[in-house]
């Protein structure tokens, strides 16, 4: 539980860091609004398949190997 909370906390910090630095990235790298939105989408995209994969993998192998 502690590891899960630490992971979500780190993910939240990284998300807030990206939100705070996105205007600067936009000016330096010539990002438009579409590319900035795609950057946030790619950040959350891996969570969707992992939600569906984690349950069956944990049922088959247990929690420790899947988390490792």
C-alpha cells in the first residue's frame, strides 16, 4: 500500500510539474495547443491497458511478481 501511494504521489508531482512547465515548453519548442494536449494524453495512455492487464496477471502470478 505504501509503494502504491508513493507511486501515485510521484505521478501527481510529475503531472503538476508538466502543467507548470507546459507554457515554457510551448514557447521554446513551438508547441501548439494540440501538441500540448497530446503530451498529456501520452502521459495517461499507458494506464488504460494496464488496468485491464493487471487484474488477470495478479490472479495468475500473485502481487509481488506483477509489481516487480
